[in-house]
């Protein structure tokens, strides 16, 4: 068959099996994977069952319980499906990675977050767009390829992993560290209207502010940890004004940003708070040095607390002190030279299927792709989803996926695999 005939046949197979593909995605959305608490093994088991129905045997790689619990989660079973073609060891190995773990639904949903309800051409549910949609797009792209134009050589691997929200070290990081996979190229879950070749890094920290509890009737006998935390937070927020002057040369990425995402502490309404804990997230553009960023933030916090103590006249045992713990340091993703065949194929077929060429850009998110790139494996981000994270409602109420984006992305991936393995 000519290339054009093959592409048309791949598209037709995907169209013929699209209702089945949507039901597959619904089944995946209906099994919760809230992280925290991070009990993800049941979803991996369900995914493996569904794949078995297609004749796809999923290797189940359970991360040891002690590692998972020390990490702050309950269970992780990562899946690898290997589909070899032609003589053993021939051709490229291309991995397709999507993560099943997601943040909890939160409040404000107008539909059941695990109901996988379809309305007006959209499928609603937590992880419908990020990134269980690409469990479906990747699986059905491979099924179409094997049904219509089985490659003469090479291998496709499906990597369905369950640690993206906490940083990926026990997801793809664990598979790579234990040498369970070493693909030549990889595509990770993304959206349909851009090919992402670079992304931000991320530093997450936990800061505990220690004061001294006291009865609210005699506040002078205590040291208010919350008041000190306010001074510390103001110093951190002030950094954002400076960050706007640090701009990235990567299209799609603007400047660094710091967010304080969680604060908790205190004992009761009538008690001066003795301890307050903050969790912060610092996004790093690819040009920044992560070690320098961390050192700078630590210095800002230490200086803010020292200034607070001086202003309040607090010394010795009465002085406020802080403990700073790094939770995550995710390196930025910078393009490896070998990713060009991926970019070329996805752009060519993205334009053919969607009618517009998806630009190769960076994104302010951080993803598991950086872990593959760190092992010398060129990768890009592409999959089923809208033009922006905002449109998908990812990490917000009423997350949704346009089903036509799922259909189109599956065709783009199937066509690209045909080219890359041909």
C-alpha cells in the first residue's frame, strides 16, 4: 500500500472502533486513582484486564510497599506492554507513556467525577483529559497499527505508570532505574494541538515555622508562629515580582513563578499558634539552575525569619525557627537532538488530521518526560486533549475531554508510529 492508502486505512480502523475506544476510556475513568492517598494498584489491575481482552499482555511491576509508603503513597503497580515486530532486536523501540494517578476531584463538580458521563461530545471525569485519555489513544493507535499496517521491524512499548503527581520517581523513574526498559524514542501524554519539546522544572518544599503556644488571654507568654509565617509568606510572594524579569527563550514558557499551595497549623481559636506548616511550589524555566534556585529561596526564608525575630525582639529559645524540607526537585526538560523525527511525524500528521500544524513549543508544566530525557532518551509530549490545560479543567472541577480530540490524536499517533517504525 502507498503511504496515503495506509494512513486512510489506519484512520478508518480507528473510526470503526471508536465507540469501543470510548467505552475503554470510560472504564478507566470509573476506577479512582486519587493521589493522595495514592492507592493506584487497583487501577493497574483493571487496566491489565482490559488490555488482556485485546490480546495485550501487561507486565505488572509492583514497586515494593516499603518504598511506596515511605514516599507517601499506598500502592503502585507500573505496567509495560511490549509489542515487538520483525526479527528480535530489529528497528527502533518507541515508548508511549501515560500516567494514571491524579489529584483528588475536589469540590464544585456538576457531574460524578468518576461517572465518565458523556454530554455534548465531551467525556467528563477526573483524569478524563490528564491522562487516562492517553491510555486510550496510545492503546488504540497500537491496535490500529497492528490491524492495518503491522511494522516489519521495531517495538512499541506502552508504559502506564502511577507516579506523576508526586514527581515520577516511582513511575517511569523506577522502571528506568531498574533497567526494565530502554527505548530509543518516547512520546508522553499531552494535548492534540501542540508538540511539547521542553518544559519547566519544579521545586517543592515544606516549611515548618516553630513558635511557642500560649493561651490567647495572655498572648505575650507565647510566640505566634502564624504571625511569623505571614512575614515569611510576604517575603516569598515578593519574589514573584522579581521573577517577571527573568524570561525564557523557549516559546510557550514565560517566567518563573512561586506558589504557596497549602498552609496548616494552630491548635484552637483561643490558642496562640505554636507551629505552622507551608508547602510551596517554585516553577523553574529551563534556563535556570535548580541548585541556585533552591539556595536562593532558602536564603529568602532564613532572612525573613531573622528580620521577624529582630523586629519582635525575640532571642535565644524565644526566637522563631524554621525547618525546611525539600519534597521534590524535578529538572526542566530540554530537547535532545534525536527528538526531531518525533516532532516531524507528529507535526505532519497533526496538520493532516486536524487541519493545522501543531507548533513545537515549551510548557510551564513539569512532566515525567524529563526522566526519560535524563537517561538520554529523546522524547516529546503529545496526546488527546484541548489547546490549553485551562480548557481541559485538569486539576479543577468538571474535567472533560472532547471526544473528537481523542479520535484525532489516536489517528496522529498511529500514523506517526507507522512512519517511525517503517
